[in-house]
C-alpha cells in the first residue's frame, strides 16, 4: 500500500482541502477555518482533513503557507515599472485577510513568525540586486543599494498600514503613488 504522501488520492484531497481553507480564510478570516468547514467546502470527509492536519494550528499554518507570496521579487528590467506592476498584482492578495493574519499571528506564533519572516523579512535581500541593476542602467542614483531596507519600509510600510490599519482597499493608483514617493529621492535628476 502506498504511503499517504505518495498516494495520488491523498494528494488530491490535501490540495482540495488547502484550496477550500484558503477560500474560507479569504471569505471570513482565520476563525472560519475549521476541520468541518474545510471538509464540507472541499467535499472530502472530515476524517481526511484530520488525517492531514490533526489540529487547527497546523491546518491554518499550511493554509497561510500555501496562500502566501514572496514580496518584492522582481526580474531584471525597468525597475519602477516592474515594482509597480508586481505590487499591483499583489494588491489583490494584500486586500485579503491572508497578509493581515500572517502579520497578526506572527507576533505570538513562532511557526507563523517564520512564515512572516520568509514573506517580508527578506524583501530587502531580494531587492538589492535589482536596485544595483537599476543604478547600472541609470534609472536610479548610486547609493540606493545601501538604503534597500529603508526603501522597502517606505514602500511596504504605507501599503500595509493603509490596508491593515486603515482598512483601505488598495488600488493601482495607491500602489503607484507609494512607489513613486519612495523612489523620488533616488531619481537621477533629483
């Protein structure tokens, strides 16, 4: 008999349950994720959900992990345009309770804190190379690479504050305005 993690049926039921849990999280926050609700939404047995996640904490953590996206991962190209496009794509994700749940629970749960650190904590490391390339192309002034963490804070801070603290629904203009304000001091003609 194949092991559970190799069994295609088990893999399908696990994927269906995670998708259902992510939907429930988006619809109502972490309090809507229960074994029974996930089983009903995924159309699998409750015992199946318990077999994959014996407790709610592990179910929520896997849900958050599967729904989380790395922040500020850009390709090589026009820096400002890529940054705006990337963050506008993630605005929909930030508008959902996933990011807020990771931020809030990361304060008291070491597993969620690790996830938060993966998502937000290394954003500056990923961005430093892209900033150096933008400087080399003449898009930004030299020295911005030394201020990567500050730049990340000036971009993500206002967006997360608007979303999590003010309850503002982020739109494309809000993202572009925050990016432009953060990059303004580093423009070549500034």
